[in-house]
């Protein structure tokens, strides 16, 4: 019996060691993948700045915008200002937000600064202002969104906005927009008011591109349904949309009557079909639909609508 006990302990320790090794291997793999995407994202931003926006005197918001204007006024490489201006915010982010975020941000900013320096002698892809702000904005949002999605940042104002939002009722997005309003306004004095307006359009395109990269192309929606025909509606959602449903128990706040509630997640393209199903069984059913940013697990898979 004593020998068996020792063997069991040995097996247990071996299993623990194997689990630790697997966890470390998985962590290394995740770090490597995250680093690759951050580097690629930073390179895309460098291309957007040096080959589209900056040669056409179109700037971005945040520290990047301040760096672009400083580079224009001083005739020094943009990469110098991108790194130096972001460095103080990076130190604050390391102390206040976290080590992983700070290291990821340092990697992204370093690659972006180096990339803009290396690309500075290269001729711009386009000289037409319309093409420059459209494609430059798309690439800027694509690269920035990629870095954000994998845990980093390319602009110090985002770090400041996160810290301020913790102590004020304003959201991160509202604080960033406040900063960028004055930064883009300054572009009118440095370049021209026409270029400032183009910069504003480029910033808007980049903002929308970031949403697509971070949130994904397939926008998902959460749906809550309250009806007296809950079983029929739930079965139809399962069979016709292929979506899993969850039945919840509730109580009417006014009447006190027991209510059954359906919760499910669908894609944006399935919303019209879902409403058709609900109206078919109960025209008076209560249905609330909201946007969600991320869905994982369960039976949330793309199905044919029929």
C-alpha cells in the first residue's frame, strides 16, 4: 500500500510537470503570434504614414499627429518624434496599466518609428490628395487595429485616456476625441485648413477601419425575446437559423406574472429572418436586440438561413 501511494504521488507530479510544460509552450506560442501581428500592424502604419499621408501633408490624431507636425516644422525624421514623444506615456503605462501592455506597446512603437525612418527616402505611392487620405486612412486603421487587437498600442494618448477615464465619468473614446480635436485643429495652422479637413477625413476612415479589425467583419447581435409562444419561437430559431437558444425564467415587474425569456446570439444578416420568425408566432412579442463585440464557444456557428 505504501509503494502504491508513492507511485501515485510520482504520477501526480509528472502530470503536473507535463501540464506546466504544455502551458509554457502555449504561452510562448501566443506571445510569438501576438508579437508577429503587432510587428506587421506597425509596419502597415509606417507605410500609411510615409507613403500616403505625410508626403501629402495629411496628419493623424494623437501623438502621431503631433509627431508629424513636429517633423514637418523641424525637418527631422518622423521616427525620432514618434519614439521620443511616446516614451513618457509608455513609462506611465508600464507603472499604471501593466507589463504585458507596455512591452507590446514598446514593440509596436519601436517598429513603427524604425519603419517610418527607413521608408522616408522612398517616393510616395500617390500624389493625389483624395487617394492619399482614403487609402492612407484605411491602412492606418488596419495597422492600428491589428496592434490593438493583439494587446498593444501605437499612441500615448490612448494610455492617458485609459488613466483619465478611471478617475472621470468620461469614456476612453470621448477623451481621445477631445485630444484629437485640438491636435487636428493645430494642423490647420501648420499645414492649411484644407489639409486639416483632409486629415479629419483620414482620421474618420482610420477610426472605422479600426472597428472592423478589432470587432471583426461579422457583427454579432444579442437578442432577448419575451413571449407567450416561447417554445415555438425557440424551436424555430433552432431549426431555421441553426442557433442555440437559452431559456431563462423571469417575472413581470408590473404584473408579477412569471415569464419565460429566450436569449440567443445571431449575426447582423440573420436579424431580419429572426424578426420574421418571432412575428409569425407572436406579433406582440417583446424583443430587444443589441450589438456585441465578441462571441466564443457554444453553438455560435454560421448556418444557412432558410
